[in-house]
C-alpha cells in the first residue's frame, strides 16, 4: 500500500462518524477500568483474608513458642520464623557475594560478547522453575551428605537469588557515567579499587534494591525447601539438621484436616506476608528516594519482582 | 623508589586476584546451568534407559515395586493446559491494565495502581495456594462451576465432570491471577516505550484514545506484548505450590486433562507431592527426576523464545504508523 492510498484510507475512516466512535471509546475505557478492578479484587481478598484470620490467632505465645501437638491449637510457630530468618541469612551469605561479583564482571570486565552471553544465561536461569533448584540441591547435597540440612536449602535458594542480584548490580553499574571510572584511572588507582571504592559506592542504592528484592523473592519460596530442609518441630540445632521455615509450615498446616492447624497456617501466612511487604515497601522507598531515574532498572525490577 | 615499585606490584597482584574472582563469579552461572542439566540427566538416566521415549508418551503411573510403570504425558498435558488457560484469562486482563496505566489513567493515579498490581507479584505462591484452597475454591465452585455444570454439563463434554473445587479450572484461574502482575508490568513498559510520535500522528488525524491505541500503539507494540505473554507462560509452567494445592493431584491416565472440572496434575506439582515418598534406590526416584528434566526443558524453551522476542522489540526503532 502506498502512503497516499493509506492516507486516503485514514481520511475515509475519520469522516463524520464521531458520535459512534466516541461511544466505542467510552465502552473501551469502561472495559479497561473493569480489567483493573478485576485484577485488584483478588489482592484485596487475599490481604483481607490473611489479616482477618491471622489477627485472630496471633498472640505473644504464637510468635514465641514451639508448635504443640498437631491440631491442638497450642504453641506457636517461633521455630518457623527463626528458620525463615536463618535461611535468609545463609542464602544471602552465599548469594550476595556471587551475585554482586558476577554483576561487576559483566559490567566492568567482560567484553560485550561474553557479557551478553552471561546476561542471557542469568535471565534464563532467573526463570527456571524453582522446584528444579530443589531437586538439584537434593541430588547434589542431601544425597551426598545423607541427611536433610540447612546448607542444601541455602544453596538451592541462593541459586534463585544470585542471578537477580547479578542483573540488578550490572544495571546499577551501567548507570554510572564513565567519567567516574576515568577519574579513578587518571589518579592511578587500580581497577579493583576503582570498582569497589568508587563504583560500588555510587551504585549502592541500585544494588541494595536488587538484594532486597531477591530476599523478598526467596523468603516466600516453598518448593525447594520441601526437598532440602524438610521441616521440623524444634529450634535450630545446627546447620546439619532439618529445619522449618514459614512457607513450609503454611503448606504442612493447610493440608491437615484440623481447623486449628489451618488457623495456624493463616497466622504463619500473616507473619510471612508482613515480612515480605516490609521488604517491598522498603525497596519502593529506596527507589523513589534515589537520585536519578530508575530507567532500565525499573523495568528489570518489574520483571523480576517477587514470585512464588 | 623501591617501595613505590613494591606498592605497585602488590596492587597489581590484588587487581588480578579481584579480576579472577569476578570472572569466576561471572562464569558461575554457566557452571551451574551445566551442573543442573548434568545432574538431572545422570540421575534420571535409569528411567530413560528403561522406558526410553515411552516415558514422555506413556500415561500410566505406578510406583509400586514390581509393577512399576511411569509415563509423563498426563502431567506434561496438565502443565500446558493449565498454563494456556491461565494465559487466555490473564493476557486480555493484563493488556487492559497496561493500557489503562499507559494511555488512560491520569498521571496522579498511575503510580498507586501499578504499585498495587506489583504487590500481587510479591505475594508468595504458597499464600495464593492457601487463599485458593480455603476461600477462592468455595466461592468459585458455588458461583461459577456448579451453575456452569448444570447449564452446560450435559451438552459440552468440557463441563461434564461434577465440580468439586479442586480441579483444572480452579488451578488455572489462580495461576492467571498470579501471572497478571508479570504480564501487565512488562506490557506497560512496552507500551510506554512506544515513541510519542506514534500517538501524536494518530491524534493529529482526529483519532479517539481507543483508535490511537488500536491503530498506532498496538501494531507497534504487538510483538513485545507477545513476548510479555510468553514470559507469563514461562512463569505459569514453573509454578508449583498454588497448583499443587488446587489441581486435585490425580495420577495415571485419569490425570489427563479432558474437562475443566476434572482433577488433574502438573509436572511441578507431582514432583512436589511425591518427591519425599520416593526411595532414591527405586525406579520411582529417577522417574520424578525425569519429570523435573522435562519441566526444565519446557520452561527453558518458552523462556528463550520470550527473551529473543522481547530483545528484538526493545532494539527496534521508531517507525511510522504501521497499518491498521
């Protein structure tokens, strides 16, 4: 179609039918607003349910005591809360250094072809089903050591965590103008020091955002934990044993046929969702109050932000 | 002089150590991907050796020793069917949301609404499962499934089974709710990336907002929106906990998805359910690992497609109005 024919076509289309076109426009607007409403209803329902059920059960004892007999309605979920924080700590200890270094490599050291390749594989790995990491950690660690243990869980979760951190670190470093690097080199500072002292300091906000997003993501993971830390009813007894975590507790309790157990599940869900919302709100605060636009980082965070 | 030299030498030393460490960390992702594939292949080797391709095409599932039979087809079908239904529900809604956020909403309410939609993404799978199991399932069964079954059950085989709440449709709808944030957030970015000139040209001709969207924004963003949808599909395929809690966990030939209200199973959920029951020395165990390997390949294929499409789109340049 030549451009003059096309112009004619447009002109014909836009003639004298304004009334009906405006009506179509209105209808579409209503449909679109309905779409937003339909998407927001489930979120509202989830939050209302979790808070309504959770508040009923949450007490000082619930947050600080070990679980009682299943379905008795006694005790609490303190060991799961402890387990969740231990898992976050151990996972971060493995995932953050690897993720940040990997991001530094792609942004500062790799030539563009290798960089693209590694970025591509980070993206691909970020989308792997999380249960696959659980199977891998089970085969690689649990079977070799012969027991369910915390390190297997931490390694499975850190494999989910490090690609997220690597990508956010890379994007954050790329936003720093080259003049920073040039100034450092002009002073004769070695590249490692330039990277660590100048660039990481300047990119701090973006990197912290990535870390917190990845923590929020792994804190809610359940599937890999089934195969690695299994769940238990006691306090933390060292990294070589099974342990509980909030998502595992919710899963186990929700499948029990006792109402009291299910109520405990809602309570645990409220604790978990509170932790995650606090993390997400802090990320938002960091992003909004950081200097400069979020740019591709913003898009990236929306792609990776939370799951499971 | 010599001290300067020493300092330089020491710095050089640390510099190269840092570089090597960073390189190792960068290469780590490649190593891990190879390790995951290698480990899954070697541990599921027994089942491929015994069943061969029949493992992918078979539909029987019996872990009892002596009468073992393993076929993955019902679960592959379950995964694809639930994900595709979820996609059919989620894509129109997500594009509507993205359109609202990029074209219609006043700037003042854009941020709060995208924030709320993104909050949905932060809710973990297990909580969707809990909500689905104790709230949504009952409402959905009473208000949608039972009336539909009564009205259409005799005529259309898809609605034939008596609804129980734990079925393929419930799992798919919850899955759709879970992938809406992903698809709508990526779609919104893609719509916002459409150059303003595209819109201005159409407005100049006297188009209404909907016409601008349909004629000049949508054709430009089309492949990007397809990429976003495939990304959502990838999410849905790998989703485990919520599906496990809602899909009904049937095994064997009856898990094959023939109707909306039938109990089914997906690759991820059968693994999550049965993994801890399997003894590592039986055939059961390699069969479950084999399911994991199939799941990995399915999700890998989907995601690589999505990335290639999205990358092509974000590299695209401005153009004129692209047809109707």
